[in-house]
């Protein structure tokens, strides 16, 4: 009797609060190469609670926490794959990590973790190379907070645009628009000239990297195939 009552209360809590976002994000972020867009749980929450400021703040915190723990799971999974690497390759990769100054490596991991781009390969390789779990957690906490806040801002902006344009049909317009926009942005990100972006960052910093990324995106638009 008591366990069933606890189960009912837990379901009620999950339904009325953004707590379910933690579990949804944790599940998605713990599975390497998961194809489901990471913004979907937050987008679903925004669709029902766009006018609840406290709930939105909590949704960022809970999504960030789920993402941090999920990526630590991926790091541990990468550690378990270490045995599959030849000993020579393991040592070479470990030396490579040691050669990169600690602050620069952490900054690179922060930038990757905070971006909406797929990042599982990074954690798998870091795990195989013996990267510290505590060190990654210290980088991931602020990075995934920024990641969650950015995703929430994106979902909110899309929802409010759909509400402004579609009125009573806002929910369906929002669902279609955020799906289409997320797919378009994902394809554009995959097709960007990342080599040029990295070179620009190396020689000119973040402003040059952003400029190179925008230039690459504009060239994609100009050169898109005609139907």
C-alpha cells in the first residue's frame, strides 16, 4: 500500500514540476550518439509552462544537472573502452593530453560541452585517455548550465514567434517550426567548414572563429543546390 502511494505521489510531482526534465535529459545524455535532438525535452516543457518564470529557471538547472551526470556516464564508458586500444596507442594519446596545457584543454572541453554540437566522441576519447572525472565535472557544470540556458532561450523564442503568428494553433505551429528549425540548424552545423573555424580561432580568437563560422554558413546558403 505504502509503495503504491509513494509511486502515485512521485508521478504527481513529476507531472506538476520540471523534475522529469532531469530524468529525460540524463537518459538522453547517457547514451552515446543518441539521435534525438537535445532540445526536445526543454521544448516540450516550454510549450506548457512558457509563462512560469520559476519553472523555467528550474528547468535550466535540472536539465543542466541531467546533462552533467549523463556526460560523466559517457566518460566512464570511454574509460571501460580503454582496454580495446593498443597499449602503444593508449600511451601516445595520454602523452598527447599531457602535452596540451591544462587550461587550454579545459577551455576546449568547455566550448564543446556548451555548444549544441554532438560531443560524445570527445568524452569517449577523454575517458580512454584517462581524463579525470572530477576535472571533467568541474568543466561540465558551468558549460552545461550555459548549454541548458541557450536551449531554453531558443525554445522560448521559437514558441513566442509561433504564438504571435499562429494564435490558437500555436502549439502545433511551435512543434512543427522547432522541429524543422532544429533539423535545418543541425544540417548547417554538420556542413560548416570547421577546419576554417578552428584555424581562425587559433590565430584570431573567438571573434575570428565566429566570423569564419558565419562566412561558412553564408557560403552554404549561396551554394545550396537548386531543385
